């Protein structure tokens, strides 16, 4: 069983790393943003309620988000664990998560604020398979096409500069305070987000593999 949280500001690279970790450790990535965007596209009742939050970069109501997550983690593919990407984002969500389960590790990606706006504006996503690219730092092999499924790439509506700045402010006000909460609990590791995609991934793998080392040391 392995339960992870990937934490960090918008466009720190949470989704990219969560997808790679998902492959390596065989546990699903649960990205609240992806689930919400999908609900909006499918025009489900949740999607109708949440659309205006997504459009403006505000956080959706805790009760809706917590319900979404609790249903998702109850699905059979989560039996060996999961990677939470974009949840929790408020102290209320963190408390609800703690009532639900214990998390093994919080991987906190640390990135200079100045860099985040540029990264978000350069981000391209595949609407078919959710692969993430960046025109500068991680371009697709063929311009504008997904490497995995060849679908045309799109830009997220909320990756416009004004919305990005709002999302960063929301992060600072409501989400960043969770870092000290997790640090006090003792299961948070800082990850240097400037190390490139492979460098960030290696730091995460070392931290995760260190967990089983700890367990072995405890049992021997
Ligand atoms: P993301 O793809 O993680 O950047 O999320 C995109 C948007 O989805 C955010 O700007 C919020 O409007 C909404 N969202 C995602 N995760 C959460 C969450 N845990 N709580 C509230 N709103 C969220």
C-alpha cells in the first residue's frame, strides 16, 4: 500500500510527475483538476456546479471536492494505493482526508514564483489522454500533437495569464499554509522543482524508496 500526495503551486509539474510515478509504482494518479474538467466537458451535475470556479481559478467548495475524492479512492484500482494530485488544497480538505486515511508521504515541489506564470502559459495538454507538455521545457515530438496518442494538443482555459495569477494568489492564501501543517506531522519532503523533469522524478523516487528502507529498519 502506497498513498502519496503531490503538493505544490499551479504548474509546478505535479501532473507530469504524478503520471510518471503512477507508471513506476502501479498506482493511479487522482488529479482533482482533471476529474473536474472532465465533469465540465460531460456536463454532469458536478460539472455544472463547478464550471465557474474553474473558469476563474477559484477553489471549488470543499464538500463537493471531498465527495469526489472519497468516491474515487473507493474504486477497485485504488486497493494498492494512489497518488493525490491537487488535493488537499485547503485546511478543511486536509482534515477530511485525515479522517479518511493516513498518507505515507507528501512530496512538496518547490519552484520560484516568477517561473510559474511562464510555465503555465506554455503548458499544452492532450484532451484525449491527459498527457502534459510545455512548448519551452517539454515540447511534443511533433508540434501541436500528443506523443502518446497523436491527438491535437490544447491549452487549458485557465492557463491565461490573468487566471494564472489569480490561481497563484489562491494557492498562497489557501493552499500554501498546508505545508507547515504536513511538516509538523512529519511526512513532508521538499523537492527541488528546478531540477528538470528527470531530476525532480529522481528526488521523488529516492524519497519514496526511502520509506520502505525505513520500514525495514524499523522491523529489523
Ligand atoms: P489543477 O488542474 O489542479 O490546476 O486544478 C484546476 C482547477 O480545479 C483549480 O483552479 C480549481 O478551480 C479546481 N480544483 C482542483 N483541485 C481542487 C481542490 N482540491 N479544491 C478545490 N478546487 C480544486
